[in-house]
């Protein structure tokens, strides 16, 4: 697998470098996120834990993948600014497991108040 950096942009406000890349992988499937993180880290001379691969897209039948990655200046900055599920995908954080027993014991939400129906209109009495 070969990775080519298409564009690179510094984002000083969030302490990171944003990278668009293209990975060419002949006779292979879509590359694993871990392998892409390692290659990008090597290219930008940084550690793998500071690289977050946000998205990767492959087209059917093509042997190339385009993607978007963020390289943070510190691991703490990555943990501070990244979304929870993206950290889990990049194996920087463990997925939080919800215990079914404790979730069932939790108090239920109060029911929403039901709006009262508008009063029925009275029909005028018929003359006979």
C-alpha cells in the first residue's frame, strides 16, 4: 500500500494538521485504519497515537482509497478535541459498555404531559 498526501493544512486553533490522502492498494482490499495511521505517522515524522483517521472512502472496483486524517501536536489535544466514537475507531479509547441490569434499574423518564383536546363545538338545535 502506498499513501500520497493530497493536501495539508495547519489548524492552529485546534493544535492539529489536517491531511487529505490517497492510498493506492493494488491486489488488496481496503486498508485497515491502523495501517493507514502508521504510514501517515511515518510520513509526517510523528507518533501513531497522535494521528486520527477520520474518514476513508473506497469506490467499488478501484484499488484506491481517499481519506481525511488529523495529526495533533499532542495526544492530550487529540483526546480533548476528538469525538468519542472516532477515538474508539482509532483505538485510543475503550468503548463504554452499558450494563443492562443497571440501565433497567435507572429511573424512567417522566411521561410527557398530554395536551387537552379542544372543547367540542355545540351544534345549533334544529327547528321542527
